[in-house]
C-alpha cells in the first residue's frame, strides 16, 4: 500500500518559486564585474529566471543539453542557475582558474552547446574557442551592449549579448514538471590526479542537499540571515548556497571577483552580512587585512570553512579577536558537497580549552542523508576509536554513483560505497577527522603520520604564513615528513627553533626531519596546496642532503 500524499517532484524551480512567493523582499546584492552594486529581490528575479529559460529556448537549447558558465558570483549567474536547470537543461559551471587545456577538455567532454561568461574571461574564451567549436555554437557575455568585448570567434560560433537576449525574450514561461532524477547541474573535479571528472547532480539530490544544509545542526540559514558565499558559484555550486538561501528567504550578498580582504570587509559591513562561507586561504587574507587595518566586522556571527583543513590559528584569532565563530565542514564535489558538519552534541557542549579546540579541528559528524565509514587496505571496516586511521568512504542521497560519461556505478565499491580518497579517523561519537589524502599520506617505517596535523601546528607559529608537509624519501624509514613553509612578511625562519616548536605537541617520531623555506606555495584551481608539485620538486631532499 502506498501513502496518500501528493506526488510532487523535487525540482530546483520550486525553490525560486517559493522564494518569490513567500520571501519576495529577500535581497540579492551583487558586486558586478563593472564595479557597480546591483540590487534585486527574490520576487523581482524569479521572472528574470523564467525570461532566462525563454532565452535559452530561443537559442535552441533543449532538455538534457549542457549549458556552460564561466562567471563569478552575481545575479546573472543566479538567473542562469535557475533558468537552465528549471527548463530541464544542465547548468555546467566551469572553474576559470583551471588551465586552458583543462577548460578545453571539459567543454569538449561535456559537449556544451552555449557558453555564458563574464567579460573578465574574454581572453580565456578567445584562446580556447577554436578548440571547442565542435559543440559550442554560441558565446554569450553576461553584460550590456556597452561593455561587450570585441573578440574574434571561429566561423559558426555566435557572439551574443546577455541583456539584449533577455530583452528580446519574455517571462511568459511556466516552469515545466519532469522527473526529479533529471540531471540538473554538472561540475568537474580539479583534475589533481588525472583528467577532470564530471559530477552530474540531479534535481532531487540538489533539493535534498539544500534541505540538509538548512538543518539546525548544519548551516541552518534563516530568513533573517544575510549570506555572503565567498566560495565561487563555479566551485561545487557555491556549496549549495544559491539553493539553500532562497529556500529559507535568506538574502544573498554576491562579491563577484572582489575577494581581497579590504573588499570583503567593506561589503560585509555595508550589507550587514551575518554568515559567510569559503576556504581557509580567503580567511587568512581577511584576517591579515583586519589586523593591519584595525577594522572590524560589525554584523558577522560565523564563518563556514571547508575545502581543506582549517588551521587552529583561524579558530582562535576570529573567536578571541573578533567574536566570530568558525564552523568546520567537510565535503567534496562528489558529495554535492556537504558530508559532515562540526556541531556540538550534549556530551561535548561544555568542553573548554584544548579539549574544545581538539573537537573543533575535526571535520565534524555526518549530516542526515550521508553515511560514512573507514576501511583498511582490504576493505574491512575499522573501529571508531579516534585513533585508527582508514580510507574514508561515503554513501547517501546526494553522493555520486558514476562520473559523467562513465558506466552505472563505476565510482562505487562493490558494496555501494564511494571512496573519497581521504584518510581519516572517527571518534566513538561520530566526529570524523581527515588526517590525509590517500595520495599524500606519510608512511614512516610502516606507521602513518598525519600531514594535516603537522601543517596545522606549523600554521599556528607566529612567523609562518603558509605551510605544507610532504612525504620525502628516506634511506632508512622509506618516508619522512618534510616541512615546507612561507614566512610571514618581515620574518626569518630559524629551522631548529621551528622544529622544536613541535616538541610535546606530537609524538617525537612525527616531528619533520627538515624545513624548506620558499617564497610561495603552488595552489590548485580550488585554492588547495598543490602537493604533487611540491613532491616533484622536494621528494629527494632528505636523500640528497643526508650526510
């Protein structure tokens, strides 16, 4: 017997319809590429989302077609999020920080038919256009005619103006109904271990992810919040904030390309931001600006930090100096991206001092909709005891089962789990802590050493601006940790003193064997330290300097 409830599919268009009808005055404030501040509301933007869908129809886009974007966080990008997916096509966000070769590969692999982009990326599309003409038939700059770039495109590829197309379209468009498992959005991984791979989200997975994000023990947005997603809309859909914010009526403050500390401080204060989300490197830049300028953030209550492990320095500095709470989260493109969130339980809510910090530094516990486990090299599940490290695996309602262009279930283990590529421990009460990426783990004499824990300790040193730990080859122990650091401006590194900084904080055999001082560290397109490049350069350092 089936239940007697209305059978309504979970569709992305229902989110913007709800926002317009029930939270019409909620704002979307955008710092545009041209520099001006643009304001609109949910009630005003919903008709433009429908107009965008009509525009796509006039461009010949059909259900299932991939429509690409190369754009910052802004209101036009928001319109396309809903217009593309709402009509049954697939919104394919492309990370402009990838190499031109990777962008070419991604557009061709996805067979994108139309590309929408901000004017800042005109040189990028001009460079790759000749190599993507097999499927791409139109390039649309998201601006007015007065700001249109003058670039040459291959024959058969149209150059169009967004606002002209929107003006020629109409909003007399009814959102269609279709199966909730219809593909809605496509994001490619950054390709650090090979060619980028496409993760194809459905309407159902996206809506469920937004619901979960808004639970009280997760981000828990309210209509009174004013949210600034620093994480770009081209990076795992800005962690779902373009869906979770309108679902609750929370206002969205879009920073565009202006992500430096001074610009973020001004925008947060001017627009009364209450919450923001992004990767640690952005918050380090913001912290440096606040300290050097003496400015404060007057309305911000919390930051959500993910993408890589958050250094203890950020927890302590923002809490003690500025009264801002940091919530640690973990996820990945294949998890839409949220998998865990660090929220207290009754058993630990009263923790203080070092015990509280140790808990905050973990990536948190599974949110409803995602399960996790750790396994050994043979796939045997390992205990949750905070000590045993294993390969982290996940399964759930918004977890990838296959990559775009692959075969059914090709991303899963035989028993249906997704291997994340992370190494982690899990505590008895479910708090997971990433200790390494599987490819970055240090095995010294057969024992595992956590590079992330060593990096976080280095980052808490007052003379260190950025740090990375890699596995360096060693004649006796096979691998030993090597610390690579960038000093703070005006500081010099005493290697012996820095290594002694670890004493009493970790096991003696964990302490790195040496320190390499560099001017900067290489980063991936998503802001993570590029360990592969560091290993290529420094893997033999301990061997060549021995004796």
